[in-house]
C-alpha cells in the first residue's frame, strides 16, 4: 500500500460510539488505516482530496447476498419463495459453470462496491465442483471487496460427480481453509453456509462441527417459514451448538424464545426486508429481534428478485417496522425504531456480527479505512439536516461518489477504479445467456414447479404452496 490520503472538509459520520460526528472534518488514511480524524488536520506529504460539500461515512456491510445470482437479475420479480426455489435452486443453479459463477460474482461484487457496500457476506450455495468455488472466490478477490466467502455446503438437486457425497463437500471447505483462505487477514475470508435444515439433523450437526474445526464464521437460512417440530435454533441450543460465530438469516417465523437464545449466545441476525416481504417469508422481524437484544443487520439477498443496494434495505426495514407498530398501537406518541439505529445495523453492528468490529464498520483511528463519500451537495440531500437520518431515509446508491476499501480507492468521483466495466457487462450478459440456454429459456423456469416438493420439505405448518 504505502498510500497517504487526507480527506479534507467533509461532514463526517463515524458510527463509532464515543466518536462524535463532525460537521466538517478531516480524515487521514495511511497504509490502509485511519490514523487521524479531527475538525482540522495539518499534514504534509500526502495526497489531499477536497471533500467540502460531501459526506464521509463508514462503508456499508451487506450480511446476506447470493452474489452468484447476479446474471438472473429481476427474472424473479413476481416470484414467491416456492417459485424462487423451483426456478433458481432446482433448475438454474445446476446450469451454472465455473466461468458463469466468476462473471456473476465479479459483476455482483462490483455492483455492491458501486453502491457503497465495502463488505459483503457472499452466501455461495452454487458449489458444484472445486472449480466453482475457485472461480467464485477469484472474482471476489478481483473485485477488491472485503468479503466473507461463505462456502455453501448444500448439494444441488441432481448428482454432482465432482462432489458426490456430503463428506466430499465438507472436505471442500477444508481444502479452501488449508489453501487459499488459510489466513483471516486478507480482504476475503472463509466462512461456511449451512445446508437448509430440511436435511436430516445429523447432517446439519456435522456441518456445524466441521465449521468449528475450521474456526470460521457460520451463516444459515433459518425459520423463513413455519415448521413443525423443534426449530433449528432450538436443536442447536439443546446440543450447545449456538455461538457468537453464527449469523442466522431471515428468522421471520422464529419464536421469542429462539430470539432470546440467539441473543444469549452472542449470535446475530441478517434481515433481508425486500426478499422477505416479496416472497411470503412473513414480515421482517427487525423490531422484535432488537427488543430481544439480538444483534440485527441487513442484507440484499437476491438480485434475481429485488434490488442490490442497502439504502433501499435500510428504508424498507425501518418503515415496515414503523408501519407494523403503528398498526398495533394506533397513533404513536413516539416512533420506537430510530433511523440512526438502522444505520448502525449496516455498519458497526454488521461488522461485529462478522467478528470484524475491530477492523471495519466505523470511522476511528486504528481501524482499516473502509469508507464511502456521498454527494451531500446533491439536491436530494440538500440542505443536509440530521446527516445520519438523511442517509437512511433519503440517500440512494446514486449518491455514492467514491468508495475506499482498506485505504485503496475502488470508486473515485463516480467511476470504478481500474475496472473495465464494458467487459464485466459483456461477461455477465454472456453468463445469463449461457445459463438460460441450458435450461431451455426463461419461459421454462417454472414449468416443473411440482418438482420442488421432491427436494424441499417446507413443512405443513401454514405454508400455502400454491399461493
Ligand atoms: Zn438467502
């Protein structure tokens, strides 16, 4: 690295408890780290960026995204969760080849960076061979995003000659830990994504034990629909398998007891408001989870159906929660969930959920410089009153002017740095064409939805499968 940057004169949102926001401040970045933050710094021998009229804040953190689905953008705009599972998980996933996955992850990670997301949890459950994993991982590294590459243990619907057994899939994650992702100091770290718990519990237990042997964070879709019998959280609690390394996703049907169990174990939750609202997973449980003390974060989930930026996710999470509360209490005396709290959910609290609270998620000296410059001088942010609240309720991805990851500009003054965008675009379009051609075209995606029941048991507790 060796770069030294002085970011001069912006309004600074820190998201760090005890570190006040600055109406006008300077940020000094050196060798990838924030080394000073003050109303005015006198520094020589550095490159200066004049940010008067702009807003500087921590990079956003998306804690749940299936980046591999980028070529499927908006195909599922009108899909329920059952349509999604039938089309994407049963039909489309097996049609991805390693080169498609590379194009998808590269375009998806760059899309995230472009929208101010500096850290991504890539829930990568399209792992049909070692080459698929290598391609997906290489693309994240190429994009220079900070990421948890959550290796998906889930098997596809058909035979996978390269990974024929559950044991071989566990072994794959071990291979990555032994080789390319042996270190936790790189921008991309290894995590694992559990198979959905419609598989026998013994398999889930084996995945948990294997992940713990690797010493990597674990993420898992959880309680997105009601199930009969003990929940996944309860099963884990019964066997002492909960822990702060677990990031549960959705939990829209989790009981208060399960939320208390997650909170008590130090685990975290990723709410994905847009996909949950669309697909019939129930209402996002943001408020209930926060009241139970669960560390709660936000994710975009699937651009195969919905948007890929966290400004939208923040706004939806906040206003849906307010709407639900208001419906219950009538005219409220006060809005319980505050906008500024939601900003913490996509910054510092998300970093803590990934075990990265000491690395990223807020702006303070000593942390790595993952930050975003917003055009506070744009009409939709002018005049800038209550900066944190304006970011949550009024900013959009188009306001992201510049993005820095670990002290390096990945987007500067509106353009991704050292990225051939035309080539990225060509490759992801080619991936879309190739994948759709292999399944007989977009019109054929839902033709065999009945096949779904052979692969997923969504239980009998209240899911209307033909909805
Ligand atoms: Zn998901």
